[in-house]
C-alpha cells in the first residue's frame, strides 16, 4: 500500500475554495480527504496542488495562510463584494515582484539612480501640470498620437515611450505562458508598483485593446504620484477614492485634451458615429473618447453607457470570430516587455546570471529562450 500523508482537512478545503473551482471539479477522493475518511498519497496530493493552483508547501502548514495583496486594492464590483484574489492574480503579482526586484538590482549595478518623476506629483497637483510633466519625461508633445496610423499603433508607440523613460511594462492575458490559465479582466485590469529605480506597470492583456490604453495611462499617473495600486476600472470608472479619481482625470486629459475635444465636437456631433470619427482623429479607442465626452458633458451618462456596452459587445464578437493565437515570439515582447527581455538576455550572455535563472525570470526555457533572444536582436537591428 502506498504511503499516505496526514494532511489537515481544513487546508484541503481552503485550497479548493481558493482555486475558484467547485468541489465537483476535483476527484471524488478530495471529498474523502476533507471528511477525514481517507488521506492522500504524495503523488495524489501533488496532483491536487497543481489542479488547485496552490503552492505545494502550503498544504503542510498548521493552518491556511492569509494571503494579502502587496498594494492598495482599488477594485470595484457592481453589487458584489470583492472576492479573494484568485491564484492567477496572486501568481502574476508574485512573478512581477520577482522581475522588478531582479531588474532593480541589475539597474543599480549598471549605475542607474532614482527616476526623478516617480512620486514627483501629488493629489494637490494640477491636472494640466501633471500631464505636461508626463509628456516631458516621455518626450512626446500634445499631438503625440497624430502621426500614428491607428489607435492600436498609438498604443504600441506609447508603450515604447514609457519603456524608454525607464518604466517596465508587461502586458499579458495569461499566467506566464500558460494559455489555460487566463487572467480575468473582471477581476483586475492592471496593477502598478512604483519603485523609484524600476517602476512597473502590468496591463491585463485579456482585456480588450480598446480598454488597455486607458488602463496604461491611468497606471502611468500612479507612478507620477508614487502610489502602488491594483485596479479594474469597471466600465472605465474609478473607485470612489481621491487617488483613483485624480489618476483618471489626468489619464483622460493626457489621452484626449479637453480643449481639443471641445473644439472638435461641433464639427462631428450631428454626423453619424461621431465618437468613432473622433477616435480616429485622437488615435484612441472609441470608448476612451466616449468616456472623455461624458466627463466634459458632451454626452449624457446614459449615452456613454449605451455606447460603451454596444461597443464592447462588438469587440467581444470580433474576438470570438478571430482565429489563431498570433506569433509566439512577438507576443513575448508584450508579455516580457522589451526592456526587461533585453536586460535578462544581456545579463545571461555576459554571465551575470545563470541561464537557469534567466529561464525562470522569463518563463522561456532552453531553445525557446535562445530563439526569443535571436528574434529580439533581429528586431533591434531594424
């Protein structure tokens, strides 16, 4: 008979609840472990931990751990309480903390010092002044998006400028490269860690690209005021918190300046699809224009939400119709961030970190890591 392990049933019950899965989705034996009718073997407990997405060692604790988020939680839900963080969210946060810690040490060794703009503003700062500061440090002007062909191109351009300013940007819709572990945008749209040397922005790539630009701009403002945050920006609305309201107002002015939108509005508001036309002019998604028009009282709140839900329904239909997962190595530019990817590759090739550590940091292993390094270098030469 295989050796069994004496595990406390409350830890099994906790792991099931934490997973977000129902008990019925686990083997029948798990119910017997909880009822103390049987005890698991080592291999069965390992399989359970994998399915429950819980660190194996947690199952040997005296009592279930209390898992706290390492940043202020500004998420809101419609009529429900915020549920406990999912395993996917917790693991993603832990991955980003490890990457940020490594990058910080790497940059310090390279002679980098604190970035002057991190924490340079506060909630008493003016909206316009904060926008001007962001543009100055990103080295872009008020019409920065006008040279981009589409708002999707403008989003890519903005990411590159943010990275060039010294900020890590990661966009991913799954845990690492595990395509079966999707990140739920209803749970969170992004988070930000505002370290003065290696500030980090994470955008939930499972969210629509239409919403990602506003999330990115919102998180950017958090860095300027030096405040970590976990956000979901439900229907592009901030939590009822002064910090979140400030970040939303600055993000909106940064993406769609009020004076320019007001000046453009009379020329389009009687035409079909005025918000779509303005989106093309400002190179932001239509829902960002709609949100800004609502704030400036150019459209009513009811008109905004009607447009928002109609547009997002269309986005979801298009996403379902789209086939294929895209180029894996191009996807890594978003999942890893070019700045982080370049740093890890350079450190590995210089012998400053082992290749095993580089594999763990990037979640790319063996020849896959080598091929991504070659792909990234080829792109850099263009």
